[in-house]
């Protein structure tokens, strides 16, 4: 079973959706749309406009198209495309939005300049990005439990590449955006109804897999036991929850 990012982010989605400020006639671009949950939500709000979701994962885009068709949405489209380089028309969108999809650009300066060109003058950018790894209990602290003092492999840290407010503001201003604002968001992420389901979910994530790959034999079994115990300790009546911190970043072209 594929990891359910929509379920994971169930507590983060409502404040992000509220921050988008989508109007009925808006033309919207959703960057890194995955299976299109955020794109379809935007399409319902922009009922007199048009919403385009793009993602590099063909399977996710095919799923997004099927879900939109099943829901009867006619003002939404999906394309397999890299938002860093895809030839969007100039000034084509009133809003460029992204739910955790902008942290992975190979060349962020070029990518955001490209998206700014596709944003109409006065148009908006709204994205949600993770704060630093140490502030997210599902990230650094969870990996520390698995490793139990073992030296981690060097990761690229891309999921947290926009965590720094000063650097991100400078990046967006250089790209052509202004009025950059950050809203601190503290809401949990959800990994399953119980520890068993959460264990299977977490094993689908890159960083926990990489941490476990540091071990073999009995040490691997102990590391997996540490992970199970850690997940059990975060089990609540609402499921397995981990504290999470994100920024909602808004700006204007």
C-alpha cells in the first residue's frame, strides 16, 4: 500500500487551504500536486476559474486525473511536468501554490524565477514548507531513536531546504516576488490508527529506511524494536501523532 500523504497531513491542510485565499475566477497552478488532493480542493473554490496540477510522478498524475473525473470536476487539469522547466505561459496564473512541493528544486533560484514569470503581476505565491528537522518530531528526533547513537548517513536535507526564513525570503525576492510573509504552523502529522499501521507507513519513508539500513542482523532487529516502541509511545485516541512545525509562506508578484 502506498504511503497516504493526504492522511498524514490531515491537520496541516485546513490552515494552509485557508491561507490560499482562492477566489472564484482564479487561475491556479499547483506545484508538486501528487495525486491531486490540493488541486481538486482548489478547483472547488475556483469554480469559475481553472486549476492546473503538475508533478514529475506519472503514476500520481494518472491517479489525480481519475479522482478528478470521479468527482465530476471539469475546471481542473493535470500534467506530468517539472515545474522548474515546464514552459508555462507568462503571467498565466493568479496563484501559484504548493503543499510541500517546492523544497526539492535542483536549482531553487532558477525555479522560483520561472514560477514568478508564470505569475501575473499582483498575483500570489502560497506554499507550505517544513521548518528545520530538529523541530519536527517525525524527522530528526525519530531518526535519532532509530540510530541510538550510530552515525547517520549524510542526507541531502532537501525536505528542509526552505526552513530558514531569511534565506527563503531572499530567494523569493531575487526571483521577483515581494511582500514575503511567514506564518508559523504547529500541527501534528498522522501516521496511522495504531502503532502497527504507523510502523508499516514509516517504513515507506526514505529517511527511516536509510537509518535502518545502517544495521544488520540482531542490531537491525533492535533498531526496528526501538522504532516500534517509539511509535507506540506516540499513540493517542486519534492515532499515532508526531509534533510537526511548518511555515506557510505567502508572497506577491
